């Protein structure tokens, strides 16, 4: 018995949809939220597992069970370092999955947690992370109801990886998905961009700024539930994690087949974040956030939506940043600071690996 | 900004419930399905995240949403090697979570998949695993409806880890949980034990036997749905994964507060598996299986339950192996091959690391 024998029955199967000559191996960029990850999802995972729920291209699956609509999402967290200004891998794993449920228009209810621990992880560190998850879950009003623990040998992991999956309920009448994005929709960003990525990057590089830039890691289910309960006609929601605003809007432009126009001057970015981006050579529009989202709302409801979002601390800087202009072709156009107009493309490589 | 500063706010919190002097670091055995994993769950995760769903000590959480009962489970798969006789990490990740749902008495419906890939993983290998997951999902009648992909730098993972979480529905009248185990319940094992663990161990050690021992990795939701639909009074179900029959029965004895008696001679074990166990110095009752479970059923229904299980290939060797004898104290008593009577304890250390 050998490895080759065991794998023989695959040799007659369909050919790998990713060009092996070009990409014989998985690269960091395949997890970076940009073009390569998109290719992996679009060419390999999507067509293989194809079903209407997955094909929706949502942050999670929304399905009906005897008239009741549920949302179901999953995310693994491999962030490095595991403790950072404004959070840690534990709180991040709760916020991230709560936010994915929120992006489906769901009220988050239950989370699962799967730990992959590396042999030798400090028990005290694990304890701190577990406490942080509990505090975050309480803050979000969700319960961690089931779990799993695996330990891998030293050198085969990196301290701790956490998967959280989540289940939530979608209220009647709520219909939030990329396909509902249409011409005229107003695009609202929920707050200032770039803090999570810069906080992580600064720690990794040992950079010190005048003030510590903290991650924006936070749950956003509250303001979204308020929008939906107020009857705001929300067409689509998307959190601005890996790949940032640029990747999120590109994905949505493609899913919905629309042209999105964004006014760069309207995007809230803190001065310290902007300065850090310049030092690090990063574009804040591509940087991951962990407590920020865009909402596509019917034009008539835009002002009201901003007003509702601003009532919550986590989205008090909500601002209109653009509009869906036409259903011509899937592209994102950026009206830049200096008045030029350019295509805002999806990120190509890996900007910041292991940011979440 | 440094790591110490960021973690300062934990220092005033509750003391780590695992004795740090004794276990300053996470050991492989903390994921091995035995005493240390049990301690981690009972002392750290359980009390911290405490809620009625988690406290049930089930293979998953069963909750009601407006009258409809759902099951929700999660498992991460870190098996090494990723291809083995009878399966691979992809099919295992589907079967394992489908089986966890089945153990809750649920009909499995939807799975999520979270990949943690190591930079440098062969794209062809990923493709084979993805195809295998699809084939397994089709075979189980479940859909993979949402997913996530992370890539970690080379040397910080081990090729591929997969988390699958699952959602299923529990039919009306079905009430399967450890607390329902009661005196007189008959214990049925669904088939021969030890093949999964031995298949993996043989590959790792480069052992060759006369015939290849294949893993028993398989979905068992079909026979369980048949039991439930036939109205068999199933009190509890538990799959025999990490820690094998010994750990599963010990956990259940503790959860239900009962004494379990098992007749070793009644446990089906293949001769080649028994021989391999002797060579490797392993006890088959502690070895992980990936397509085997025990059912605790009301005595009146025992014969009928065995008959129904034997109609399915995956459980054609189902056999009565014991009975719940009293509610005195939580212990498992084994009537051995040679006629002696001994306590069957939970496994202490790590018997076979990274078996699933």
C-alpha cells in the first residue's frame, strides 16, 4: 500500500480547472481575497459543489426550512499575530462570523467553534482566547453551542487556528443578496477604512506610530438589524474583509453585472491610517477591515439609512460613497482625490497575508 | 505597542481552570479523545461557554426555531496522511460531519467547508480532495452551501486542514441525547471496530499486512434514519471516533450517570485488525472508527433495531454488545474474552494522533 496506489482512481477524473502549469502549488495569494482566491472559488470550488445556495455568491447560505429562512456561514481564522491592538483571534472569530450572518440580513443566534491547536501552545494563551471569545459572544448576543478540538504536532500549525460557523434567522420580507443590486442603488460605507490591516501590519513590522492604531474588529449586526427593522430597502450588504473595499465592490459588480462608481473623497479614512499606508506602501482601499461593511440601498432610503447607522458607535461615521450607475458591464470606477477617473481593480497578489 | 501590553487586561481575569503547573502547554493528547481532551472540555470550554445546548454534551447542538428542531455540528479534520486506504481528508470531512448530525437524530441537509491550506500544497492534490468531497456529499445527499479558504505560510500548516460544519433537521418525536440513557437500555454497535485507526497507523508506520486494511470511513445517516422512521425507541447515539468505543461509552456513562456493561466477546473485530493491533500494541476498543456508532435503545426494540441496521451495508454486522445495568455510578465494565470483569477506562494519553 502506498500513496500512489491510493490516489490512482483520481487519475481518470476531470482535469484540474486551475492551470497546473501556471499554478502548480497553492500560493499565499490564493487566500488573500484577490484575483487568485477569486479564481479558485470561481473555477474550482464553485463549479464542483454547484448548487443554488452556493451559486448565490453570498457571504453565507440562506435557505428555507418549512417557511423559516435561515442563514449559515463559516470562516476560519489564521491571523498572525494572535493578539493585536483592538482584539485577538478569539474576538475576531466571533465578530467575523456574526458579521457574515449579518451580511445575509440574518439575526445571528448560534456559533460553533473548531480549534486547531499546535502542540506546545501555552495553556494560558488558550485560556485568554477562550475568555475573549466568550466576552465577544456575550457582546454580540450569540451562544457558542457546539465545538471541536484538534491538536497538531509542533511545527505543523501556528499556535492556534479557529473556525467559527454560524446560524441565524432572516426575518420575513428581508431579501439581501448580490443579485438585488440595481441601477441607482446608493452605496454606503459604515465607517473609516483600513484600521484592522494597519494594526496587524504595524505589529508584524514592529512599527510605532504616534498613537496606536487599533483594529476596527467589531460586530455590526446591531446597526444592520436596525436598518432592516426600520424597513430600509437594503438590496445587498458585504463586509470589507480580505481585499478591502476594492475586492468587495468588484465581486459584487461581477455578481450583479453592474457598474459601480465610487467617490474616493467620500471614503472616511483616518489621517493616521492614511499616513501609515503611505509609509507601508499600501492602498487603504485594498486593506482588510473587520468591523466595516458596504450597504447597497434603494436611493429613496439612502439618507434615512445613513442616519440610522450613525446612531451606533460602530457605524457612526457611515457615509454615502457611491452609486450603481448602469447595468452595462461589471466594473468599479473610482473618482479619485485629484479628480481623475480610473478603474478600481481587484487586488492581484497577496497584500497582507493572514490578516484574519 | 507590544504583545505584553495588548494582553495586560487579561491578567486580572479568572484563573486558568487547567492546572498550569501540570499542563503549561497544549499536548497532542489534548486532542486525542481521551482524558486530557475531556478535561479541556469539562474544565475550560464547558464552564466558559456554558449554555443549555452546549451542556447537553451531545455530538452537536439541537435547538428549536419556531417549532422546528435543527441540529448544528462542527468538526475540523487534520488527518495525516491525507490520502489513505478507503478514503481521504475530503471524504472523511463530509462523512464525519454527516455522522455527527446523524448522532443528534437529525437528517443531514447542508454543510459548510473551511479550508486551511498550506502554501505550497499541490494544486492537483487540492483538486482531488475537492472532487472527493463532492462525491461524498452526493453520496450522503447533502449540499455544500458555503465556504471559506485561508492559506498559511509554508511551515505553519500541514498541507490541508478542513473544517466542515453541518445543519440538519430533527423529526418530530425524535429525542436522542445522553440524558435519555436509562437502566435496561440495550447497547448495539453498528459494525466491526478498529479499521480506520489501523489503516492510518499502517500507512504511517509503513506496515504491510497480507491484505490492505481499509478505513471504515462512511456515512451512517441512512441506517439511523431508518431506525428512527421505524419508530425504534432510540435513546442515544454516539459515533466511535477519537478514543474509540472505550472513550465514547465512558463519556456517555458520565453524562447519563449510569453503569454500562459490555461483553467483549460480542464486539465484532476482524481477524486482520486484531492481528494488526497485536503487532502495533494497540487495544481495538480505543481505536478511532469513522463509520461506526453505538445506539442505546429501549430493550423491547433491540432485536428489531439490529435487524433494521443489518439491512444496510455500512451496518450489516450490527450486534448487541451490552446493556445499561444501573444508575449507580458512571463506569463502564467490560466482560473480557477470558471471562474476567474489569473497568474499561477512558484513554489516558494520545493513542493515535491526528487520526481524523
